[in-house]
C-alpha cells in the first residue's frame, strides 16, 4: 500500500528511565492519526500510572510536577479495551521505535502489532549527512516546529502528544519530497542502522 493512502498512528511514550531495580515504565502516552497523507484532528494524550518509584534524573518532561496525577492514572493494560483500535490493524509510526514497541508489546503480548515505521531510520536515510537525527533537532532543522506547535498549543517537546504529532509531521514531510508520491509502507518497514552507517562511511570517503 502507498504510504500516502494508508491509515497510520504515530505514537510516543514518555518514560521513567531505569533506576536501580526499577525498570523503565511509561508515564505518558501520546498518539495521533495520519490519514491520506495528513495529520488528522483525532489525537490522544493520556497520563499512565506510576507508583512510588524514582525517575531517572535524565528522564525528560514534567513528571516531577505530576506525581499525584500519575498515581491516580490507569495503566497501559487497563486502557487496552478502550484504545486497542488505535493499535491493531494498521501501521504504527514512532521516532526510534524501540521504546514504543516494547511498551505496547508488554501491554498486549498476544497481539501482532505493526508493521512499524521508524522515522529516525527514515531520516537517517533521507538526510545521512546531518550530524544528529533526534526528533527535536530534525523539526528545527527542517522548519517544521511551527507546524507542530500550531497543532499542540501550549505543549513543548518531550510531551508525548507533542512528540507524536512531531513524528507525524516529519513523516508527512518525507511524503512531500521528490519521488515519494509512490513510496509504499513496506519500503520503510525494517530500515536498519547498518545501512545508514554504510551510507555515512561512503559519503565520507567521497569527500
């Protein structure tokens, strides 16, 4: 299926990070639909329950101001009946998919989720010579931050909804590039860092 014809969901989790024996846990979920090559108005932002545990000191976001809200929020597993329609039967998109894929797999281990499109790996292939490919860096470099801010008034990077919308806007940016009109979903699934590193080495050798 062509990417521009697909229904996709862009997902972002904010998480606690690992601290000692405490595993990495999600504390916020953000999602937005991409339909027909456009970010739709259908979005979701949800706090997730985190108990009395420390957060990694490098974990971004405003979690330190939200401990009461997080203590009273539902878990990801409890939200499954309500939100499974977001996750089943269509491609899922995230920037550096490891965290998002891991949390959803833990919440729904008996379901086949995806296919997954990783906009980090796509960006590395499209712009291999950029020194960094973090989501915020890419949105700034490509002049896309304003589009995200318009769709997420009052939010900032490292809010899960802001980052999910940023991921979606980045994917739609790729669709605007020459030669992308006919790109299929399958072409973007499974892009690997190995190929990116090979392209980087090839580029340096040609300079």
